[in-house]
C-alpha cells in the first residue's frame, strides 16, 4: 500500500522565500502548502493535518511567535513541531522567546538546504511513525473488539441451550394461542354465516306473512311467491358454496364432463344472475355469437363459476353500473373476461381475493359483504377444468376484470344460441289501508325492505322506505315517523350511526327505534343499546314481537 505524502506548512510573507523553501523541500514524499501570513496559516491548520510547520519569525500583522503561541494553545495542533526561520539570530533573548512559544528548532536565514531537509525529514518520519502507530492501535482495538464479540457469541451459544427449552415452551403456548385464534375465527365465521343466511330468510318470512294476509289479492300473492323463490335460491347458493368448498378441500368433488357450447354455459350463468343484475339497475353487455365455441366441461359447475363472477361484478358496483362479458379465442384456448365499472381492487389485494374467506369490505358495509368463498370456488372449479383465472384492476374506483382461460375442445362445431330471457322489474305495489302509525324502514336489501313495507301496509300503517342510513336520517324530518326500523349493515351510514343521528334530531327521543339485523350476538345487542336503539330484532323478524312493539307505541300514544 503506497503511503500518502505528508503535509508540510511553510509560512513566510516574502514570496521569494516561499519559492526557495519549496525548492529546498521538493520531495515526492511531501505535500507543501504555503501561507503568506499568520491568518492564512491558521486557515490551513484548520483544514489539514501537518507533519511540521516551517515558520518565518518576522511577518507583518501576526508574528511567527504569536502564530506559534496560538498553534500550541489549540489542542488539535499543539503537537505539531515548529521550525523558526529568522534573519535576526543575534540575541539569546530572541532565541529563548522562540523556544518558549513552542519551537523545536531555530534556523538562520539564509537557510542551509541540507540542514533544513534533514530536520524536516526527521519530523516527517516521526509523523509517519505516529500515523502507523495510530493505525496499529486501531487494529488492536478492532481485534480486541472482535475477541470480545467472539466471547459474547460463545456466551450466547452457551445460553442458547437454555433458550431452546424456553422457545419450545413458548412454541407450545403459541400453538395453543393459534388454536384459540382459529376457534375464534370459526366462531366469527359461523356468526357471519348466520347473518348471511338470516338476510334472505327475512323477506321469505315477510312474503309468507303477506300471502297469509293477502287472501284474494292475487297480484301481491304472485309477487310474494316470486320473492320467496328468489331468496330461497339465494340461500341455496350460499349453502351450496359452503358444501362445495368442503367437497373440494376433501377431494370429493367430481366433474361430469361433456362437450358443450360455451355460449350455453354463459347464458345459463347470466340467466341465473339476471334478477340480481336488474335489481341493481346494471347494464349487461354480452354477444352470444362470440361464444359459439366448444369446450369439454361440466356445464353446471362451469356456469356456477361465471355466475359467481357476474354476481360479484353486480355486487361491487353502485347502481347503474356496466358489466361486460367478452369472449376471445387464443390459439387452443378461449378467454372469457367479466369486466365491471365497480369499486375496483387494490393492487395488494389482487392475489388475496382468491383466498378462502377473503373480504373486500368490512361487515358493517354489508351492502357488498359475503362469506368470501365465491372466488375461491371459482378458482378451484376453473382449475379442475384445466384452466386458470386471474384478476386485474387499475386500483380502487377504477373497476376490475376477471379472466377465465379454458382449453377448447378439439373440434369446433357451430350452433345456435337462444336469446337471453329478460326479467321485468318486480312490482312493489302495496296494500292500501288505514295508517295508525307512520313507519320508516331503512334496509339496503331491497327485498327485505319491500316485503316488510308491504306487510306493514297490509296491517294498515303508512310506510316509507329508504335504502341507506343517510337517507333514513334525511327522511325523518318530513315523514315524522312513530317507528323507525333500521338495518345495521348499510352504505353511507350504518344503522348505529343513523340511530345516533336520529336521536339527536328534534323529537328524536320520543321515536321508537328498532334495529333489524342478521347479527344477533350479545355484543351486537350491546352495540345497539349503546347507539340508542329501543329494541334489537334479529332477521327473520318475529312478527309477534314486532306487533308487541307497535302495540306499545299505541299505548304510549
């Protein structure tokens, strides 16, 4: 390793003298730095580390003695050797002053070059030795630190035997904690399952009550029967999904493969989901002619996968959205894309959404809730067909697209595709009659709100219904309800928030507020009480209990 040149500071107010000194001390092992005054010398001393200082005694302004005194008083420069140069070497007092101010040598001008070079060489070598000693000391300190680290590591290894026992004990405790957590999540799932099953059962029970009250009112009876059919199918869909997941996980599901036209499968899926899509006022775009390709598939199971994708697309959009079903042939495969203009998917959730029980939104925003198993089923069923499914989205608020790639049958045969059936909007006519009470119903589930409103009107009450918490709060002022029936899981404001705001309105304390929800755990009831609800009813509603609440309002009135 080549050593760096040592630095030497030469100070003289005469440029000619500096030039002579530079010539005398010209050596590749030195780096000469010149200064014309004491002030320049001080600046150089602050910026560099010098092996020796060659200093003229007589300079205007700050003399060499004064500069030397300042050098020795500064801790960083105190040990720099100083060689004084002077043309006045005739008084012992003068020499004594130089040594007193910190000089280690004193040379008379004109300088003997050989003597100056010899003296500077000694100090330069001393400086190099000091630097080498410092490096050796640093290396020794590092070696000592390494040995201390090795000793510490040895102590850690010795202590690891005890830690292993502790860690294994902690692992057992962690395993127990995981089991407890799994049990907790199982309970949460069962509660969610109960909630999801209660929601479709609520309008079923309401519709049954309407049928019983309707008598000869055929239009209402027919409408109620349609509601029952749709909600029973919804409940069956949830139960089927749960059973299918269990079968797939246990390897018990079997596909009944046949040669089928893709258009037929997509048509079946669209027809099954059409009522829900129309209820949400979405536009579905699909060209059945593009799907006239043949595949080997279980038509029922494959239709189930596309039904899940269509249902999700409709569910995760605000009303009046757009769903596109696009079919493309790519070599030996066909690609089906279900694209929506909905809420989109965050980039870090694109893979997770296919995991079991994955949820996009929290339970209180249940307008877009679910069990989180539909996409898991879709992926498993597509894979069983030899295909794959992927998702992409530009992010939240920018919609999403699901791509299902399936292998084509070896031979393509054209075929006719029946036109898709259309389903008219449901008639939500009500039964006129007396209105002893004004009842406000807020539920984002249109069937639940419609059937409950129809039932209350059949009993002679005046009913107003809305489908989110904010609308419920806004409606209270002009409708002035005696009884407010609030669902908990609603968009914009959930039932708890809506209840609190209604209580804060003029006359809010005198109104009867009842929570109607699929959540029926003790902590759910406690939350309702804390939010200001008078009662907490679990879906499907017990009509006798609801009639008791109405009777109590009449009594108070």
